[in-house]
């Protein structure tokens, strides 16, 4: 989404990132409609926060 609007914009990705995303979705499962793709793997299933993503290495 763009700043200040609900408009969506395409995001360029590499083929390798799509392979990694597919592997993640195979492990985590598909999210419900209109829910975030990336979710926490510890504790209750919830959207991955900005601060949690910063810890991913």
C-alpha cells in the first residue's frame, strides 16, 4: 500500500525469493483470506510484527 492511501502497488521480487516463499507456505500453510502471509512460529498464531521481523537472521 502507498502511504496515505489503500492503493496497492506491485513489488518486484527475485525468483529465489518466490522459491523461499513457497517453502515457507508449505511449512506454515496458507493464511486465511485477507490475513498477513508472514506469521509468528512461536506461541499463538499471529501476524509477524515489524520488531519480530527485524530479529530474523
